[in-house]
C-alpha cells in the first residue's frame, strides 16, 4: 500500500512525542549514544508538516547500532541500513502511515549532523521561509496524496536552497556547522574540486554575480588549482570566528570577471 501523504498544521504535542521516543532510543543505545535531537518539520513550531517525528542521533559506533537491530524491531522499527546516505543508519516506525524516523550518524560525521540542525534552526528563525515551505508542502500533498516520491521530488529544490542558505548564515555568524579543519593533502584534490564547485553554486550566489560565479568555478579545472586555496567573502565570518585573521584582501581577474578574495592565516595563540 502506498504511503499516504498528509500535511497538517503544527501540533503542540510534537515536542512531547519526541521526548517520549528519545527516552526509548536512549535506553536502547545506552553508552553508545552521544547526542539526540528533534529535527525535521515537526521540530519547527508553526510549520505545516507530515505528522512524523524525525530524530537525529549521533553515536560512538554504527556497528553497535547494527547490533541493536532486534531490540529496535521489538519496539516497532524497521532497520533500513544506509538507505541512500553513506554512513547513515535509517530506522522508521509506523509502516505506510509512518510516525517516526531515526537518522543515525557516527559522532565524527559532523557535516551530516550539523546540516540537519542548521536547517531546523534556520526555519525557526525565518518566518517567511517557514511559511513558504508550509505552503509548498501543502500544495504538493494535494497533488501527490499517494505518491511520496512525487511529493519529495517536488520540494527537493526548495530544501536544497534552504540548506545552502542555512549553512551560509551559519558561516557568516561564525557558528559551528560541523566543519573540521585539517591540513590539506594533495590526494584530496579531486573530491575537494567537486565540493568547491557545489559550494559556489549553492552558497555564494548572493555575494557574487553570475559571471563571477562561472569564472570562479572554472578555476577548479586549472593546473595548480590545489596549490592556491583562498578564502571567499562568504566564508570570511566562519574563519574569523575560528581564530583566523585577514592578511590581505585583493581583486583578481578570472575569465574577465573581477573576484575579491581574502588571504587569511590563523592568529598566533588562537
């Protein structure tokens, strides 16, 4: 039977439903549990949503979570493995009329953990975005009442944009968005080029023109690109909040487009 897509007004009982389930999850995971959070639309007061409690969990060991499969199943959960996201354990309860979803990540997977929290907090803080998202979901539920894939596809672009806006706001405010700073290694260059281009497309559009974005992204195809990492205007707040200082701000030209960039270093004693 296909999942019935229902979008409702926010229910003030959601926090209590989360707390009850969080207690159950905590008792199952025991000392393996690092942190647990209410996420998703039911964690955002005033947001219309499907009545599903989404729960974000970080643990010390995913293997230990796998070992709790039977205990979760005795409490009504289906254990779905990674279910499309590498490094995740996804569990759901309620069958076709789903009531709860658990997203489990290892504690070191800070990017996945923090992006969920950033989006939740962004929707709480921005009433206009929250209301637009609610209207979108309400309309999609009417169009796809028994087609969860169609419903999810219909809101994908909005969710991706909101995630980018949420992460950019965290960077500007110097908040921890789960980025771990490490010394660069040349073998990471290919993967970083992909991240570099995606970050430009999704997080920097408000700081640079279309021509500048295209010119900037083209740098990843140039020889020696990995030897000259630099900080953008969008990332300035993030690095300042982590002990960096600006050495120089300059304008360079790429493909005829002027780009302002910052050269930064860690302050002594920071």
